[in-house]
């Protein structure tokens, strides 16, 4: 059975579809998506959006640990610029899991991540 990221308890309060991926870092047993993440009111670090902002944003990492295998179906290194000139790799359009395989899709590519534990979101500066 396939599950969506909203079913993952460690990702409660995140809205990935409008979060920005600023980097993707792969290590031997870990892959992390560096994000400017949208927090929803369910997240403990949520606060009302700033002036001129649609969402509450927080910088952090979406971390997949104990990774056994990473399969890139395709990957793009294209960068996008916003009105302020800030660059990013796009959004996470979907994050689903089925039997220990997480499929993550966005403008930057499509990847299958083989990992036992659920991914976690770690806000920068709180480790």
C-alpha cells in the first residue's frame, strides 16, 4: 500500500508542495533535502506569516537516514530564481512510501530512496 507524506508523524505540519528545495546532499547512508519549508499551524514552530508572505517558512532539512540504496530515475540541476534573485531547485511535488521505498518527485528529478525509518524534518539551528 502506498502512503503519502502527510501520513508520516515526523512530517506533521509541513506543506512540501510549496516548500523550496535549495540543495540535495547525499552521503553514504543518508540523503537530505535542504529546504525553505512551509510550516502549517500543526507544526510546533509555526508562527503567522510575515508581512507580504503567504506562508510561515523555516529553513531545515528533510532527512532520510539508514539509506540502503538511492535510485535516481532522472535528475535536473536547473536552478530557478524568485523575484528577489534567490535561487532554488524547485519544489517537492510528491513524497510517497511503499514497503520501505520512498519516492520523491520534483522539478529537480525523481528518486527512489530505500530506507527503513520514516524521514524527519529538522529545523536548522535546533540540533
